[in-house]
C-alpha cells in the first residue's frame, strides 16, 4: 500500500492518470530554474534512447519553488529531444511536476518520490540531482539498467573527481561506512542513485520520517539501510560531475546530513555491524575511481587556524566527548606551528570513533557533537591536502586506501568505546 499521506490530491490525480510504469525517474527541486532545464533534457534523452519500449515517467517533487522551476519541468516535451540522434519515442513520456506538502526538505522530497514509485508499481527507479551542471543521458541507463535487469536493489554512483574534491567523503564517510558495514561503497551519500520498487516499499516502512535524520539525511540513510539489510548493492561510474559552488559555511549542515546520519544509524543496526570484521568489494560497472590533477587553489592556512581555534575554544565540550589521551594528543598537535602540523591517520580514526560512541551515549546534545567535529575535520583536511599536494592520482588513491584500512583495523576501538561506561 503506497504511503499516500505525503502526496497531495493534485499529485495523486496526476499519478493515477499516468497509471502503472516500469521506470520512474525522480527529480527533487527547490528553486533550481538555472540548472534544471538541461537535467530534464538529459533524463528524457536517456529514457528514450535506452528504454524506448518501457512505460516510463519523470516525476518532479518540488518544495515550493518561486523561480519557475516547476513550470519549466511541466512544460518539458519529447519534442525537445527528438532532434537528437538515436532517439525513437515508441511510447509517451509523461513529465509530472507537483509540489509536495510541507517545507522544502530533502527527506520529504525523497519520501514523495518513493511513495509515487510504490503507487505506480515502478520496477526500477532513479533520482537525479537538479543541480548537476553537466548531466549526461548515459547516467539514466547506468543507474537503472542493473536494477531493471534484476541484478541490483540499489545502485550508487562513482564520479571523476579532482584530488581535492570530495574530501569529507574520502576522509570520513567512505572509510568509516566501509569499516562499519563491510561494503566498499565509494559514495555512501550521493545525489544520483537508483533503487528498486521493492526497496522503495521497504524504505517507506522505516520508522525514520518523523526524526530529524529522516528529514535531512534520507539519501544517506537509504544507502545505509540497503547495506544493513543485505540488499544487492551495486555501483556504477558516471564520470565527471560538476556541482554548484558551495560556501565553506556549508560544512556543518553537510556534516549533519551525512556524518550525523551515519552516527544515527549505528544504534539501529548495531547487532549487524558490530559483527562485521572485514570489508568486501561490491559489483562495480566502470572504473572504481578516477582522479584529475588540475591546479586548484586551496586556503590551507584557514583550515589550520580554524582547527587550532576550535581545539582551544571547545576544550570543555571535547572533554565530554573524547578520552583524555585523545584530547591531550589533539591539544599537543594544536600547539605545533603550521609548517610542522600533522593530524595523523590513527589519531583521526580514534577521534571519529570516539565521536560516534559519544553520539550513541549522548553526554551532550547530539547536534553539538556533530558541530564540534567540524573544526577537527578541518585539521585532518589540512593534513590530507598537505600530504597529497604533489601526489599523483595513484598516490592519492593509495592514501585513501591506507586510511580505509586504518578505520578497519581500529574498529575494535569503536566497539570498546561503544560498550564502555563513559
């Protein structure tokens, strides 16, 4: 039974008019008029080229845009892409755009798409970000084909990244998720992904939607549920992904969405992950990583300064989160001059694991725990950037792999802290 509580009457009417489908592509939006046009065209071309006989629908869940985003999507027509080579429209391709009830949160948008997928009995589904600057029609097939061919329940992407991009992913999300859940998913938090209709139904039943994590970290949580539930998880290489520029001020919100969601999941799935000893590779289409090396200016000094000031100003907070030896080590390296500063991998892993255990025990507000991790992460980021500034692509990957192995090696440290009195 579809979760129709999040679908407005107008949205339901449009879905009923479409009828059952084989494939659904969801597009969650909120004021994305500047970028959404090429994204819709790429989705249309991808569906018409690769799934010409299947019943498909593009579904836009909009959070109340006021810049014409919904109107742009609703006006999209197959004629916009028929001039492209190898496009043959054997069926109509409805493009529905409707606002979901509530505030513009990513969790509500995803829940709306999941509910629509269940109502329409879609076999294979994908979500594409409206902020993708360079979308390609091939993304649609790469995300949907493993599911439509009955090979996968969930498909995560991999991207071609500059060696200084995706630092939170490389230094925390990927290695920690890999160590915890035992699967080598390179992008546990992704704005493009594919999922089966069955997984949509399973995820809708999760008791998360009234929690903060369900409203702000649903995409990450979908990955973690898939891993913890033993779903068939695949990953596929999409190539270069250009994003809208983000401010450094966005770090804490990003950590709430990702690190906070990862920490939150540990309570629910403790019986499973606590027995996982080693990580295993997962089925992968295309290269597992691709790194570019163009020169990029990075303000390392600012990261160093924010780490030092954070350790000094937040010591009372850290004393309720971290063990005395770890805090002493952090204070020691914070006293080092910039030229000598290093945040060693082992200390970083112990820091992350102690934060996860403290999140579980909640000696202070969980949100304050996530905020307190931000300046420490900047210190680790400074070290990663310094150690890889002249590194080749292979050397960068070796550095990431070494950190992953350190997270796996020290997993018993997390379990000891998790089960200790403090």
